C-alpha cells in the first residue's frame, strides 16, 4: 500500500519507532528501591494543569515543530508560507484521493480536534489525547491510520506532550462537522496500536546531537524524507535519503495537483553535505535554498518558528546520520530510479 500524503508513514516503522523511543529515553527505569512513591505522571492528571509555561512551550512546539494544524485544518497552500484557512485551524480536514493514493473505498479524515463540543474534541479528555499521540488510539477506541504521526509523537517527553495538549486544547472552536475516516477491512487489519509508554524523560539539551535527534524525531522528518517501497514500507538503509513522492495541490494554483519528491538530507555529496549551519537555518527560515524555493508541503512554515539553537541542533544531528548516495532533484524531469524504485528528478542517475 503506497501512501502519498502530507506525511506517509510506513506501517512497518512501528518497530523502528519503538526502538527509537527506548534509545531516546535511555531506558532509565528507576529501580523499586529508588522509587518508593513515584510521583503521578503529569499525563495521568485529568485535566493536565494549565500553566502559562506549558501554554508557551506547547505553542512553540505545535507552531514550530509538531505541526498539528498542518493536517488538522483546511489549508491555504497558495500563500507562502502556507497557512490554515481563516477560522479553520484545528477544525479537521478530509484528504483528497490524489493526496492519499489509497485504493477506492478509503477516505482519511484528520479529525476536528478543536474544542468544539459538538463536532470537535470539546468533550474528550486530556487522556484521550495522550492515547492518540502515544498509542494511535482514537477517542472512540479505533486504531488511527498512521498518517497521524504517533510513531514519532510517542517520543515526546511527558512534559512536552503535556504542553502540546494544553496548547492544542486552548485553540478556538471550529464548528464544522467532519465525516469519519473510512478504511477497507484489509487496511484496518494491518493497523496495530502501539503499546503504552510509561514515562519519557526530558531530553538532554546539553548534548546537541542527542537533542537534535529528539527534535528531528518528533518533527517527523523521517515520515517524508525516507523513501518507501511499493508496500509503503521504509526502504532499509535509506533513512532520510529522500525520494518519497508527495502528491497534492501544494500551490501556487489551488486546482492543480503537483508531485514533489522529498530531498536527501544525509551528509552525502548527493545530499546536503554542502550545507553549513547558516545555509540550513536560512533555508528553513525563508523556505528557499539560496534562490530555489521549497514547496509548501515541506513544513518550513512551521520549522521557521524554531529558535536558531534548536535548528542548529537538528542540523548537528543530520550531520551524524549515515551518508546515502541518492540523487533527487525536483527541478529535473522525473525518471525511474532503480535505487528507491520511484520516479523523481535525477532518478536515472542513481
Ligand atoms: C501528518 C498529518 C497529521 C499531523 C501532523 C497530526 N495529525 Fe492528528 N491525525 C491525523 C489523521 C489523518 C487522523 C485521523 C486518523 C484516523 O481517523 O484513522 C488524526 C487523528 C488524531 C486524533 C484522534 C482523533 C479522534 O477522532 O479520536 C487526535 C487527538 C490527534 N490526531 C491529535 C493531533 C495532535 C495533537 C497533533 C500534533 C501534535 C496531530 N494530531 C498531528 C493526521 C495528523
Ligand atoms: C510533510 C513532508 C515533510 C516533512 C515532515 C519534512 N520535510 Fe523536508 N522536505 C520535504 C519536501 C517535499 C522537500 C522538497 C521540497 C522542494 O524541492 O520543493 C523537502 C526539502 C527539505 C530541505 C531542502 C533540502 C535541499 O537539498 O534543498 C531540507 C533542508 C529539509 N527538507 C529539512 C527537513 C527537516 C530537518 C525536517 C524535520 C524537522 C523535514 N524536512 C520534514 C518534505 C518534508
């Protein structure tokens, strides 16, 4: 099943994501002797206490990194940077057939997660959000289609996840009813929720590479920048090597469906070895790599709101991933690539 959407997540990535959590959290479980009375996790509190610090951190994370409104809103891609249609932020979105690339009979809908009591999340609990973000379980118990990036959001620290929920639930209500996601039985059967996560500690901000890995994980660069095989699984050994095709009306013409391939972010000469910190920060801030504009489906509209320090940490991490030789160029005519078995600019050169 090849999915081509605002972010295509390989179903086989479940296991990978599960491993990356334990490596991010360092598996540090307190021994019984040390934790006679463990403090109740903030995520078990109902409601999670609304504090100004959480609201501010949640705003930073949502508007800069984890991009909830990017999928959960009708979007205006004609504008640069792209933005939610006025009054629709968080109000849900029905994805087009072209964008999803799924067989007939499947319709994926990002739910209305605004606080509207009738059509949104107004009556859901904070713990419903925790389960959706960490396990991929909807408020009604269904397993969520993994376009919702729960494989990645699982890695959010308890405190960051609490902040994201506090901010998300503070947004204005959008009084629009959305249909439910409709999936055929074979796809439904292939979906598994993730196991619960006990506790994810704060990332170590002093280790720039490790912190950058944390930011890149929850910002789900992998969801778009790793190419997929015919079944929609990540191609082994091509982590962040680009070439995944994203199909949609990414602008400037709202009626025109275009295909954009993600690019190679590894430190290979065919990737971004020529970038330095400044080129990286500038490209993300302006949505242009020197004079070459980046398509609006690349969430630079969000990432541009990150601090220089956080962008530099992401870049430091990207420098440490395995270099993969894979040429991808959206300014060239798409041609078959035997390496990722897709069709993208410079495919014939691989
Ligand atoms: C790449 C797209 C995408 C992003 C980014 C995204 N979501 Fe989702 N989300 C979806 C889709 C699609 C669904 C519906 C899946 C289904 O119905 O099977 C969903 C479902 C959910 C649900 C479950 C709703 C229900 O009906 O129970 C919640 C809660 C949710 N998302 C919250 C969030 C939050 C909070 C964020 C940001 C941290 C976020 N989402 C980011 C695509 C996305
Ligand atoms: C929703 C899909 C999506 C996500 C998520 C995403 N990207 Fe991208 N990115 C793209 C696409 C598509 C392009 C190519 C755009 C174009 O050529 O117009 C791109 C291009 C880039 C480029 C330009 C590379 C070059 O050689 O010019 C950089 C840098 C980049 N992305 C970094 C990131 C980082 C870092 C993350 C995670 C924090 C990320 N992207 C997450 C889709 C995505």
